[in-house]
């Protein structure tokens, strides 16, 4: 079977595509197709990303036009609503979703000097850095992983916050100064997971992907995505979540932060893994009942 696998052209995206290609190769002939997205263009020019779908739109269009048969994304880049006709077919086993600190002198967050500059474009990371160290200066850091690390080494910032999973896939774990515990830095929805999207009507491709799906990881991200969708937070809301499946149960922690890190609404929910989305929605309702919608709206203005 011949499959055309679409991916963005960044080093991380191609590394992720290679993971998928290698898993499918053997009984299948897999051709990698590079598709440049709006998000790539905006990020490369230093402009802000207003909608996470900027990283997926052109790949979605290529799927719907049958120019490719499947697409691989970082799951945290996939909007809550996938276009009609497409389906999240497989979620391979999830990498550690932790955030990490990469610093010029190998210092941890607690070791950075007062007034040190920390780079991140994520409102979620900004809020949690300031919650832990309100004396630091958080500055915008855009571009792909390679670009941000290069700018760090050039002296633009003293440290940057990245996802451990991306560095793992790029074989750059040795550059990490600190791996954050979830009590310090709760990760983004879907962080560490890959999303493989295919056409809903393409039963042949979806069948080829079936063995790549990791049920526990898939249920974790379904819970987290349901949580995000109910909060209507988009990509600019300072929202974090982490679901874990253990022995058929799913336990999930979620939070919404004030932009300056001064306050947090945080809670947990638990249920059967088969009801993952219901657990995510229940947790969102708990945060909404405590005023989360106002915080999200303020951050999105």
C-alpha cells in the first residue's frame, strides 16, 4: 500500500514524520510530503500566532483535496474542532509531556539571577514562570526549537522554556537544565503526543494506522481536548491540563492562570478511562464555576 504522509517542513515536524513513516514502513510504501503552513510563515517572521489552526490548515486542505493520505501534527497544535471529513485516527504512545528549562549557563529556574530574561510565547508558561519567580522578566520567544535555542545562545535571553518531547525527538535532551514537575509547570493540552489525522471515509488508510494507536495515550488527550473545548480557551488562554490513565481509570488535573501568575484556579477530576471526554468536561465545569471564563476572556483580549 502506498501512503503519502504530510508534515510541516521544520526539523521537529520531519522528525515526527519519520517516527510515523518508520512505523508504517514494511508492508507500506510511505512518501513524505512537505507542506508549509501559515503558522510556519508567521513564526519564521516573528509574528504572533493567533489561532493554533495556523499550523494545521494547509495540511487539512491537502488531506481533503486527496493530495496526501495522512498528516502528522504535534497534538497540542490541533484545534479542538477538526474539519468535517477528517478524523483523529491515531495517537501513538505519548512522550513525557513535561516542560523544561534550557539556559545559557545551565542554571535551573531557582538559580537564575533576579531580573533574568526568560523567553516564551506561551501565556501558560509565562504565568507559571512568574508564579514561581515573580522577579524574572518574561519576554516573547518565537520560532522553531532550533531558532529559539540559537537565539538563547546568542544572548537574547538567559533561559527559555520548551517541551521535553520536542527535544527528545530532536535528540537534544542534553541541553536541558531542568525538567519541571507538574506542580511547578503543568503542561499544555496534548503536549508530548502526536496526532495522526486521515480522511474519515478512507477506511484503508485508517486501517493501516490502527496498530499505531496507543489507547491510553488517546484517551488522555481526548480528556484534555474536551476540557479545553468546554473552556473555549483557544491558543491564547493561560490553560494547562494533564490526564493520566492507570489500570482503566483516568485522573486529570487542570488549571487556569492569571496572566501575571499571581492567581490560579486548579482542580482535579477522575473517572473511567472509557469516559475520558466526560471527565475532561467535568473538570472544565469545576473551573468555570470558580470564575475561569473571566480569566480566559481577559487573557484573550
